[in-house]
C-alpha cells in the first residue's frame, strides 16, 4: 500500500545550525502535513501543503507531489526545537486519511 | 477553545481484561480517528469514523473495536487486552480538503498491558 519513508530517524544539531528532514512517498500523494510532538506528547500541526512551499519563522516546508517528496527545513535551531517530528501524507485514493512517516527524533545541543 | 480530549492519560491493564479508551472533540468535525504509535513506526490507523453511528476499519483493526455514539465521542475498545497492545494511543478529529486541513490530536493515552 501507500507508504511514507521519513529520514533521518534521528538528527543532532548544534544551536544556530540547520538541517532538513525528508519524506519520500511510494505513490502520488494529494497533500502533506508536518507535525511535532510537544513536551506533553501532543501532536502539533506545523504545516499543511497541497503544493509548493510554506514558511513559518525558522521552519520551511516544501511538497512536490510529482516527484513524491516533502521536506522540512529548520534553520537557526534552538534548544526548544528538540522533539519528534512526523510527516504525514494524504493518499490520492479514497478519503482524506493520513499516512504517517516513522518520525525524526531531533536533538538540539548547546 | 476547540480541542480533542482523551481519557485516561495512563492505563495499566491485565492481559485478557477489557479496556476502553475515550475521546471527546469540540471541533464539530465529522471525522474521528484512533491511532497507535510505537517506536520505529509512524502513527498507524486502527479505526476511524465519518460521523455518529459510523465506524470503519483502519490499517490495523485486529483486536480493537470502536464506537461513535455521537458527533463528539469516539471510543476505542480492547475486549481482550494483550501485551502486544501496549502502546501510546492517539485520537484525532479532522476534516481535510484541497486547501487546508483542520486536524487536531489528543494528548495521547499510554496503555500498558501486563
């Protein structure tokens, strides 16, 4: 079935640096959503994209349905950015259900 | 404030016992979902619902039942709990469409089956 492959599974950054998380899709997806699990364990919506790019503060996300991938870029990482990030995609078939990636555990170090 | 509230937050159950996880949403969403999240996996869909009285099987429904008695409430039921069902369970409500997604998760329920 449709799958979402998220990488890396773990990432360590020093404060002030940046990097990118990536999700590859095995089939064409109609949209993608990025979540972050906060300190209370809740999943917080970061971005929803049906195409193109979106930016919010130090985060920027891109989605290319044709090339079957999405990215989440983090710049000027801060300690409070540490946590688990998930991408999730909406399959092009059927109802609007999310298919989740396996998550990226981000650790930001002083 | 619109929200998804799960209860209990933590639960310890014995093998073979019955467990009910509850979820309440004030978002007035039609769709509600139950996921479980395990290390190395993304959230996996167990059951979902399109509205009151509706329950649908997700990707991993075996061993679980669901009940949607009203727009606001969606329960996940483990009739005979097993240790393999030890996990963190997330409820969500959401109506997604071409332009946006209004998808809200609860805070999760940690279930330990011993």
